[in-house]
C-alpha cells in the first residue's frame, strides 16, 4: 500500500528553500534535545543548494550534527558533478562550526561500496531530504538502472549500493542509500520544483516502482513523505 500524496505548495522558490531549511533545522534541533546528536541525509543535484546554505546558518550546536549524502556520483571531489563538493560548499558555515560530513564515495578505495557501507554503519537518519528527476528517479534509484532492484529491495541489509544509470546527470556510476536505509529515517522530505516534476510525481504514485522509483518512498512502511513544492 502507498501513502496518499500530500503536496505543500509555496508561492516562490525562495519561500520553498526557507521552508525546507527550517524543517530540517527543527528536526535536527529536536533530535539534539532528545538524543544529544542528530543526522541529516542530503540529496545532491541543483535544486537544494540554497536550502542547505540557509540550513547551515541556523543556530544549532553543529558539533552534534552529522550530514550524510543520500547519493553520490562516482567522480573526484574537484569534478563539478560531485554532490559532496556541493554540500561542502553550501554547508561551509555548519562544517566550520563543528558539523561532520560523511563522504559516500571514497575515491581510490579498493572497494568503494564496502567502504561506504562501513562509513554508514549504524547511521541513524533523523531527516532524509530527497529530490526527484523528471524521469521519476529519487536518490540514485533510476528507472532501468543496473543495480535498481538491489537499491529498492525493502529487506536489504545494505545501507549503500552501486548503481549504473546511463541517463543520469553528471555521472552514470553512482552510489546510493538503499530504500531500506531511507526506510529507517525518522522523517522524509521531498523537495521539488516546477510543473513537470509535480505532474510526474502525481503520475508516479500509480506506477510500478521499476518505472517510477520515487513511488517507493511512498511505501506505507516508510515515514510519511513531506512533499514541498514551488513553481
Ligand atoms: C543526484 C541526486 C538526485 C537529485 C535529482 C534532482 O545526485 O543526482 O541526489 O536524486 O535529487 O536528480 O536533481 P536536480 O535538483 O538537479 O533536478
């Protein structure tokens, strides 16, 4: 069974970015108060950078916060497609105040997937901030990608898997958190912009996960997805 789709719409992209940053900051603050530490898993791509830059200016005790990536393109850090590089740039104020960022792609490692699983062992995700592409992918769960079924296996014991998606922007070779890992997140926020993505998401909820992998986020077993949208 799937969750119903509830879209919270904002007047402007600026308002959307502020809302996403505020939501993440609130969840992180609540986790710090409750557990003494907090973790946000953040998507790459071009849409969320402004939200991350706003989040990084929030008055949190950043020494208690860990950031992880939802997915990564297997490229060096100086490649413009690197999600880690984007996060390091946008989150600089938080990282400068003691936040930790767990890299997903260990360039040069003998086995980057095993390395990523080790690095993400026991990760407790308070909030996963997801994006979506016009082909209905989220994270690096791309339709028809090699590795998609492992990524979408609800019973997977792996936190990170490798995916190869020839159509993916930036790099076809990807590492991604699994559906099982995102399924353990306390909160899931999906940030999208534009009419095309909104219409694609609305259709996706009636499609198979192999055709529209973003639908897997709406599995009833997952945390309720908070969809934030602006034109
Ligand atoms: C990635 C992502 C990916 C992203 C969507 C949307 O590394 O490509 O994490 O899942 O969220 O592709 O990307 P845009 O914001 O660039 O449209």
